[in-house]
């Protein structure tokens, strides 16, 4: 059984980020629904800010989801690079070992 914590770390991170990505847009919309009872209770600048946020809910959710999608893409590319590098390192080590001559090595008498 091969256990290499490094090889699973990015995959685990990506799964967690994917879950956040799936939930984020709906959480923004849920926030707007939760503050609906406050609508009409603000005046002046507070009302303008509240109305602006409410109108931009879909845009905010889309921007957040887009940002997380880019993070997921980066995590996937890092995971691929890690696994490719790990595989290449293993192949290089095997090739180097195959070219090495251990016939002349003397291990007897050494502590």
C-alpha cells in the first residue's frame, strides 16, 4: 500500500473548494432573502447602498462563483503538475538506477 500525503492534498483541497463554489451563489441569494424585511427601513445613503446591493445580487454571486472557478482551475493544474512531476521523478530515478553499476560497491566492513 502506497501512502503519500502530498499526492492527495491538492485533490482534497479541490473537493472542499468545489463544495464552496457550489454553495456560494445560493448563499448570496439567501442573504438577500434574509434581509428583505429591512427593505424600506433605510433612508438616504443607507437605502441607496441597500438597494444597490439587492439589485446586484446576481452579479455579485456570478463574480464570486467566477473567482472560485478560477481557484478550482488553478488547483487542478497544480495537482496535474504535481502528479506529472512525481511520475517523472520516479521514472528518472528508475532510469538512473538501471544505468548504475553496483558490482564494484563494497558494503562489507562498513558500520
